[in-house]
């Protein structure tokens, strides 16, 4: 029995029936992480002591039969951009290399309250800026399916750790595909929830109006379970919906017969890898067999999604990253600093990687006097059109179906020289974030022995349908059960 | 509209975001920025007459806090992360333009 | 021929709002009472990574109240924006403010182009309507203490709600600017949104000044004088800048647009060129805060809380109650004082002028001496009215009333009860007073002789003896009559 590869509910049963304790499970997971992770580098920090302490507490709850949740005693990993009090939180940036937050993110608190066990913090593109995890200031994370390939980004570490069985679920963050893309590359299930569904308090912001924390799991059912735990209104995040969280597992298992799938025609034009396209076509046939109605829909402004996404990202990021100035926390470079300006210039010069520098400078450009209307404001207007595209398309169908990425995981170093080409790998995932709608990525087959991801995009706040339809697919296929041999 | 972002513009935006960069870096970024901005100019094709910018569309209803005082965090904990502190203050070098 | 120049002045006024907690977090906003630096802080107001703002409801109410008081339109849809710049007192690298859609805009305030009169004139100078361009909400910065080679930062003030009131450049004299600033301060205090305590820095002015030839309606290049922390600094800095710019033009030069500081010691404005390049603030809508939607019902609710403003109330006190302009202005200078006065007036049977003279005289003197906040008074307007009425109907003498008031300030209580306990009921019984007078005149033959020799002022001294002998209970009018009669009787 290989515990790390079980689903949350399978482990939950083992814990409830006392076949295993959380401490045993946690020890096994930590041991596996220490053994295997040096090959893939998914963790920035492994939190042995904290994990064992949380596991011990979970076992206490299980023994007393008190405060037991579906996540009690379950080991998980978390992207290193979510604040953990007393545990360093780096955003994989040199500027936060030794930063230990004084407070917990709301999500961190919710998971701790649910009894989940934090194994460690995972690698990412610096501040989430990247699509391959190669922009980490510390090291590259490798794809467990092929160590010469990227795991995708920016939540590459969280996806790789999940894929390699170094945790039983992980928490990623999706600004423009950062959960879905690596989930697709690494053969795990991952969701970007509706914007405002999960609190961002304590999430180190990249793009405040796009960022969504979302889980990565073995399957859709687990994904629903974790999202139920972390979702909900937060008095500390004014952008969260003040609505009750539905039971996301409720519709799971219900028939999808008669439900409709929209295929956005703009997503099936050119540039898609043949094996990706055939996998997606196969998935569509699977749904047809389940009695779902498939029809073509249009998202006419799709080609503008990428410039809108990147313009707004640059603009908001340039402002969000201003607080890293070397005066209150994090790296501070003050070599012969004659005034505070020197600290700003030197700290940010040494603390930020090239991609971060590029993006915050371009963001300042897009917001600066004389260019605001042409870039920032224009992008916000086209963003309205992108939202309308999704609203209109989704008014006729239950969900949209598309590939997560045009290709499978590419080689490490393959796209690092040309930033624009790297941006293009996000082509199918970025539009949902400016639009705010939820999207679920599921394993959907293989192309040249590398995993293919499929994306289901839903209506605002309709995560339930995504889980229901995603689960139906996973009852028919076993792609999500395939594991890398590592 | 074709526009190149020259090294002076790069240096100007670097100043705006307080980033120390060298001439060589300015040169390198200038080339990259020009092609990225050129790509962004594709948005000019879109007719956005009478379109409300998305930032003005509220997702949620008003979320307001009651005016209630909550306990503050500990000063020691706050200052523990500060590179320099003195007498309970965060300390920084002289600020240019101030007496 | 050289033209003569006139100034064109606009003011930006920053006033902290009197909320309990900060603008975007639950830390106490009362940084003035914090004994130590960095004790009123949290992840939000120190800009820690991941922290997010949440709007203080009370601050929006107070801001709207000010907007309405200044005759502004409240924007039913208003947005927060980020103003991006780097400075060690700005923890996030941006200030959350309002830019395109502030909470209130397009208002006005009537002022006079001479300062507020002190005496009994109704008003001074010409009346002028200054347009208020906008009123917006923002957050205050941290406090910096500049040392020789370093600066020390205290974040207790960071995030305290701040209101910015921006006028149009409608003022043509320094006096007009002074009157505008004075009236804004009075209104803020009156609404209870700001203490007006300029020494504590809760109210700061910024003057935008340009000059132009008289008769022209062009707007020439202006300069901004920042951080004027007193009326005196506002007046001196504006006057200095007007003169400086006029000379520049007279010498054929051009004024450059720049930010200036005011050197109070040397009495000159100084360029702050260091800050110039940072002036591209790259405003954009604050993505962490959804726009505020203020319903008509909400705006009406705030409007219903709007008290009658000092100016209107002053005029009513003059017209309806018959107070002198100086008295009326005094009583309306504080909302609570004016309210208290009106409550006393409503309960008292005495004439308004009498009530007022007790309010302005003894009442204020005790209030100041005992350093009690008027809001913490232990006796009600009814009790005070009763006390004044007892003087009016001659139940007690003025002197006794002072003693009673003293007691009320110390221990509270019912004036009738105190009068009874202290046995202060005024005596008009002529026999009792007569007896006392005869004794005093008998004991003081030298003073009687002086009176008879023509020194009439000695009566005052003798009255004092009567008051002492009767322990203040003698009705002074009766006593004086009897005293004069007794003295005249000795003339024969
Ligand atoms: Mg301001
Ligand atoms: Zn605070």
C-alpha cells in the first residue's frame, strides 16, 4: 500500500478506523519527501517539527472523536506565497528568502483548524511570475514525469509534490493558470475557484484582482472537499463573497445526462500539440457517451485575453511589489547607503529576479502619465468584454471544455530566453482570471508519455457543476490514477 | 502605432519603481519591452467605445468594518523582521530632501 | 506700465477623522495617546505582505457628513484608488486614496474675504462663495523623526483616516484663504469629525498659489506649498509666495510649477526638488476594495444627522434670541455648547440674555478652571436652567448662585437641594437687613464720615460688608436701598 497516493477520503477512512495514525502517515510522508524531493525540488521548506506536532494533535482529535473533519490528520503542501506564522514564506524570491511572517493567512488558519498537517512550503516562480517554475530564485522544480521537463507554473512545486506523492493534497494559487497549468503538466486535479470565493488575506499578492487560492488533489472529489474547507467569506478580505459555501461534494455522483458542454471554437485553431488535441477530442466523446450535449460556442475576444491579462498583471504587480523596500522586513541591502533611496535601489536590484524587474517596470509604464488610457484603462475595458464573452457563452451551456495547455510540459530551459513565447503557453488559462469564473483542470490522457490537462470552465460561483462533471469523467477514465515512476 | 521603449524610458520607469539598473540592463530591457509593448498594441483593434472598465464593476456589495478597536500585534514581533530598529522605532538612513 | 497683480489661491485641507479605529484596520486611531511608538500596529497598517484593507464604516459616514455640510453631491458609486510613491512613512509603497470618484464633490462654502470679526459686527469684508471641488477619504502616513544621519519611523499614525478637502482656486486674498480655512476648521469641529487641534497635526493645509494681472481671468503657473500646520503659517507662506511670484513677473521672469515647503524660521518658501521626479503617482483603482455603493436612503440618513451649522445657528441666535453677534458666535463655536445653551434656554423661564450671560460668564469659567469636558458634566441643562431662574426670581442672590454652581460642578446635584442645605435663600426681609446695616454703620464711623464728605464710592465697600454679614443672602437691591437710606439719615 502506497499511502501518499491514496485519496483524502481513503486516508480519512484509514484514520477513522485506526488502521493508521496521522503521526505514522506524517512520518512516512516526511521521510518520502526527504528521500525523493532532492530529485524534483518541489519544497522550499519542509516543516518537520510543525507537521509532527499537527499530526499529534490530529491523532488526539481522532482518539477523542472530537472536531474531526475530512482533512483531520491529512498531510498537505502549500505554495510559498501564503503566509504561515513562524514558518518562512519566500515567494521563491531572494527578497523574502528569510522572511518569517508574524501572522497566518486566513487559508492557513482554516486548514489548521480543520486539522490538516502542513508538510512544507512549495517552490514557485518568483512572486508567481512565470509559467514553468524556472523563475524561482532558489532552484528549478522538475516534472516528476520527466525530470528534464518543467512542472509548469507558477504553482509548480505544489503540483510536483502532489504528483510525486509528497503530500496528499496541496494548496496552489492561480493568477492566470498557475494552478491549472502545472496540474495539467503533472497529472493532478486542480481548481481555480471563482474570484472572491477563497480569502486572499495573507496571500502575498501578485494581481489582487486575479489571484485565487485553489487546491490540487488526486481527483475531483478531493478537490471539492478541500475547497469546502478553505472557501467562504472573510471579514479581512473585502473582495470575498458574503455567501454561504455550498457543499461542493453534494452533486458529485449525480448523473450528468442532458447537461451541456460548450466547446469554445477559438481554443481549437492552431498551435495545439496533436496529442493534446486528440486527448481532448477523446474526452468530449466520453462526455457524449455519458449523455451530455456538446455544442460549439464562441469567446470572440479570446485573442485579446493575453495582452489584457499581462497588462493588468504588470500594472497591479508593480504596485503590489512596492512594499518590498528593505525597510521593515525581508532582504535589506544597505552597502554604504547614504540615504534611504540607496536602500530601495540596492535592495530591489539584488532582491528581484529579471522577470520581476521586467514586469514591474512595464507595469509602471502602463500606469504612468500619458500611457494610462492607452494601456491600463484600455485593458480594463477589454476585460469587460472578456467577462461578457464568458457570461454569454455560459448562458447557453453548463460548462466550457478546453485544453489546459496547448502542449504538454516542455523542457527545462526551452522557453527561458524569450519572455513573450513563455507568455503564450498560458493562452488557454489566462482569460478566466480577468473574467473571474471558476475552472477545473483534470488529467485527460497522455501525449508522448507526458500528461495532458483538460479544463472545465464554469459559471460564476458554480464550482458544484465543475466537480460533478469532472467527477463523472473520472468515473469513466483512470488518467488521474496514473502515477509517475519516481 | 509602433513605439520603441528607449533606454531613457527604461531608466525612467526603473526610477519610478525604485530599481537600480545598469546601462547594459537598460539596453537589454529596452529591446524586450519594445516587442512586448508592440504585442499589447493589438488591443487598439478593439472598439471599447461606451465600455465600462471592469475595475468599476463591483463584485460584491459593500463590505465595511464597524469602527471597533482590535488588539494590536506585538511590537517585538513587528521589529524582529526589521533590518534596523532603535528605541521601538524602525530605523532607516537619512531621507533625501529632508532637513 | 506694469500691471498690478492679484493672487489666485486654492486650498487643500487634510483633516484626520475622529474614529476609534484606523481607516482600513482595527488598530486604535488614537495615536496621540499612545505612550510608545509602534504599539498601535498590525499587518495591515504596517504593510506586511498579504495584508488587506477593509473600509471603516464610521469613516465613510463622517466623510459623507462633511461632504453634505459643504453642500457637495455624494457620489452614490465611489471608488478607492492607489497613489503610488515610495517614502519610508508609506508602508505599502502606495497610499489608498480616492481619485476619479471621490465620496463627495462639487460643493461650496460661503466665506468673507476678511477674517472673522471679533466684536459685534455681523460680518466683515465681502462675501464670497468658494467652490469645493472634492472631498475624499484617504489614509494618513507614519510619523517620521529625522535624526542626523537617520530617520525613525513610528507606524502608530499610519492608516489613520484622513479627509482631504480640495477647493477650487477661488480665493483672491490671503484673508479670504484664512477665513475659508477657519470656517472649514469650525465646521469639522462642529460636526465632531476633527478636534481642530492644529498643534497635534490633526489638521494640515496646503496652499496652491499663483498670481495674475488684475482684471485677467487666466490661470498662471501655480506652486504648491505643502504642510502648513497653522493658520499663521498659512497666512505667512501664502503672502510670501504671492510677493515672490509678483516680483518674478515684474522682473520679466516665469514662475515654475513646483512643490514648496515653508521655512517658518527664515520666513521663506523653499523648493522641494527632491520630490519632483516622483510626481507620476500612477493612480489606479484599488483592486482590494470594491467600489462603495451609497444608496439614497443611506445618504438621507447621513443628511438627517447633519446639525445646523455654526454660521446658520449664529444668525438664528442673533435674529431669534436677540443675542449680540459676538455672543452668538461664541455660543455656536462648539456644537455641544450651542446644544447645551439651547436646552437650558428651552427649560429656563429667564430671558435669553440672562441665560447667555450665565453660560458665557460663570459657567464657562468653571468649565475652564475645572478642565472638565463639557460632555462629562454631572448636571443637566434642566438643573442649570433652574439655577438661573432662581436668580431671576430672586430666590437666591447672584453670589449664592455662584456658590451653588461651584457645588454642582464639584458634586453634581439639584440646585434647589443645595440652596436648601446651604441655607442660601435670599432674604428681602428689611428688618433683618436693617439690623445688619445699623451694626455695620455703627462699627465703621470713619467710612460713614467719608461718605458724608462726598466719597460715594465707599458704598461699594459697605455693600460688601453687608453681603458678608448676611452671608450673601441679602437681596442686593433691597440692601442697597436700605443702606443709602441709613446713610442719608446720618446726614441730618
Ligand atoms: Mg492626499
Ligand atoms: Zn493596523
